[in-house]
C-alpha cells in the first residue's frame, strides 16, 4: 500500500470516536495489515524476548524468579511468553491501550503447538540453554487447546494492566528486576519517554537492568517497499505531522544518540547498545540522500543504525524521584 494512502486512512480512523476507531483499526490491520492470519507468527517477538534474557545473563544476572515490567503490551503476549520460558517469576505488562486480543493470542499458541518441534530447533542453537524445557513442554501443552487471555496470564503469572500509564505506576519503589520493551519507545513522544524513564528509575532495583529494543525505521516503509527505511528523516517536524500525527502512525524519529542522551538525563547508565550499521543505508547516504536539517548533522554511523537494543542500569549516584515530586 502506498504510504500516503495508508497515512490518509490512519488519520481518518483516528478521528472516529475511540471505541469505533479501535474497532476499525483492528479490522483494517486484520484484513490488510500485520495482523492478517497468513502473517501471524510469534517467532520474531519470542526471539526478541529471548534476546533480552540473553542480555540479562551477559550482564551477570539471571531471568529466573525475577520480576519483569514490560512497557507497551500491544496486541499479543510473545515477549512475556519468552521471559516466562526463561524462568521469570512474575511479568507485569502495561499498556495505555487495552489492545490485547484473545484471537491473536490463540493464533500464536496454535502456531507454537503446530510447529513445536521445528520452532524449538530454530530457537535451540542460540537460546537452548535459556529456555527451561519443563516450561516449554507446559506451554506447548497449553497451546493444544484454546484458552482465554485471563487463563493464560493466570497460568504464567502474567499481570496485564490496561489502560495503564508506565510513567505513573502504582508499583513499589525498587520492586522490578528488569524493565523491558520491544518496538514501543519509538511510538512515544520524547517528553513522555522522560517521564517513563524517571518512573523506571524509581521502580527498578538498584541492581536491576533496563532492556529496550527500538525500531528506528520509517514504519511506512514496512508496507511500502518504494520507501527507504530512513525516508521519514527527509521531513521537517511540521511536514511530518501532516502524515503521522495520530495515535496509529506516530513515530518520534529519535535516533540512537537521542535515546542515549535521554536515558542518561533520566538517571540511567548505558551499559551496552546492541546495534549494527546498515550498509545499504550507508550507500544511500553516500549517494547524497536528502535529509532534513534536524538530522543532517548527525554522525553517519548513527543514521545507519536501524534498530537498537539498549541495556541500562540505574545510576546509583543519582537519587530517584517520582513524577509527582
């Protein structure tokens, strides 16, 4: 679908009354977008969740019996499932929008059950030592029959909070071991991100970790192959708002360096950033690809990184503060 048409449709749907808007957007995604039955596969988000747990181990910590807090649940539960498979004790997952959907969850479970041997063989080389075999067997057994979201959450000790604001939780201070997200932060304005990560500073244990994967690409390029992944960096803020200033299309366009600065300002130390320079983007920039002045002076290396997994620790030298303070 051409990106201008998708933008137009998203803007019109966003203008509808909220319940009708959400129903229309789900229907659109279900029939024409990323939620089509033919495209449903839990593998990508499961892999991201498992990679988060791998990074936890690389930092000398363990996901086993730990408390996770996920920012932005979305439509499905695959990141919490991955954390549970690695031994998580409790997973709290919060979202401003109550999008979690029984049908999509059961399609993911059916996929896992139908492909359990092949899927395990796919995950085993990289994550086999992380995945607890007894939990894998329990999950594939549960996946053999339809379950409600509430039943699944109860069995896996997942607490789903929606609508819930991650910048103002009711969690006790220092009650979370690992504060995580997958492809969520790019959809949140920078001012709100600062509130979320100040709150994260409060709720994360002093020896805890924050692990957040960010997709830095123009999301219109996911469905319009004519666009470069950095297409949206050509526009001024005012121009971009004409296309993506709504709840279904908003992307903040922050780059990797912007996130690092923001995390540090909110009282966190950046322990590690897992990202790779994309050579196709490097060649595109070398050929004179036009960028808006906001991005033109950024380092070429920053501009070529299309996704990042940030690993943070709370700065023990910085006193945490609540957003209410």
